[in-house]
């Protein structure tokens, strides 16, 4: 939830977040005119100080809502553990050396900024302490040097290999040659198992040629940032967003609906192929009705517990259920990456001697 109001209360500043849930107040104390202590959770969202994991000591311009000068983030549980430190210009731009650590104390990243952009050589590490990424920026031009998977397997060696630029809900993926994109790069939704591209860009000899998004083409510049700022969680603090989950609250699960490996249009075709021969044996003339069939998609992706709603055409409904049971398995719905059941409904509308169908995966309660 984003900040909605900033007010002064008893010498301490309070962010007040209002919604349909009870009102929340995020308090932080000021020291002098511009020094301030801010309570963050592990993802650098403002949270009630009673359960903050990170405390930021910094200077803040309330009118512009920008940090300036030096700052230091420390572990609330262990104030001796410095989690991040660096410096902002008077205009709120990151400048100079920045160093960040995980809550377990392991080094997360180290490198320089210049006018809010990466500058020079950077090194990033996984929470385990294993190396994740090395890159270098010269005059605004970024080159990937080396990259590793969490298990330590090297995927980019001296600028060459297949690279993934993680944007959270989306990612760019393509080939690197000498640290630069080459050939076709694709933008894909992170949760899409079909890997259907949303956008594409084309590179030749490390130079951007053109891109396309749907029916729109562009040639002005690439939309790819080889190292997204989200790789450094402390950057989130600059937005001054309030955490969606309150102190001691239950975090919303990340829900992904069931999918079919070749896309839902292919799954629709399977349904059509399964029921068409069955309907072909039935005289539909004079039938004007809708047959609703409800069921579930199991944790293994199979259609289970299919039943009709007790229509006048029970015999037809039973026959359709037998055909639907033979459909190929889907990729099951997931909650925080774990397979869960999802309710499924399909309706067959019979009219004028013909039929049509539509189906839905019903929302999963969070």
C-alpha cells in the first residue's frame, strides 16, 4: 500500500494509511530539522516500528520527499550490523560508493553510483554468499562480465552466454556476446509457463536495431536495462511506500492460476476435440438449454470432482463429464510456488441445433 498522508504528531512524523482495513500509523522520529529514523521491513517498505527489521538513519527533505547526504541502514535486531550505506546529493541522487548486506550479514552488493546511475564495476552476491553478478558501466554503457545461478553454476563467462534480466513480474532473456545483447531478446511474464513473448528487441553487433510490442514497432532506443535497480532492495526505500502487510499481519500469497503448457487457446481446442464427436451423436434440435459443469483442478493439474447443476439434460451432462475427464493435465495453480486446488467451471449453451462453450478458472482465496 502506498503512502496516502503525511502529518505531524507530538514531534514525530506519522504516515497514515487508510483503506477498508483498520487505519495504520507508521511512526518515525525526527532529530533536528532534517535528520530522521525510518522503520522498514526486509523489502524496504515502511512498517510499524514494533516489527521493523531495518532502521534507516538519514537526512530527508519533507517538501520534496527526497533523501540527501549520507545514510546508514542497520539491523533493528542487531544495530551493530550495517545493512546499507551510501550518500545522496542535495537533489536526491545516489552518488559515490554504496555497500549493502543481507540480514544474515553477508555482502549483497558493492559499487558506485554517479548521478543516480550505476558507474564503474559492481559485484552482486546471493544471500548464501555465492557470487551472482559482475558488471561494469562506462559512460552510461553497461556490460555484463560474469553471472551465476544460485547453485554456483556459471551462466555468463566473460560476457558470453544466455542472460536473464529479472524485472519481478517480467523478465528479458537473450544472448550476450562480449557483455552486450545480440540477436533476438524477449520480454516474458515470469509466471507464464508458455514463455509467450510480450515484446521483442533485435540487436546486431551489440547495437539496438529495433523492437516490437504487440502491433507497435519502435526504433528509438532499447527498453532493456541489463541490471535492473530492483536488484538492490534499498532503492525501494526512495519511494517511501508503506508495506501492504501490517505488523504481525499475514502476507498475501502470490497466486498463479492454472495454465496449459501450450496456452489456453490450445486447451480450448482440446475441449472442442473431446466433445465434438459426442455432440455429433446427439439430436440437438429443439433443445434450448445451458449445461453448467463445476469441478476442480487438482494439485497435479487433473480435472476432478466434475458434476452438473441438475439440469433437465442430465444424460448429456454425464456424457460431457466423461469426455472432460480425458482432457490433458494442466499446470496446476500455485500459491507462493506450491501447487493448490482451483475451482473450475464450464458452461455449454445449446441453441438452434448447435452449441458453444466457455470455461473459467475461479479465483483462489488469498
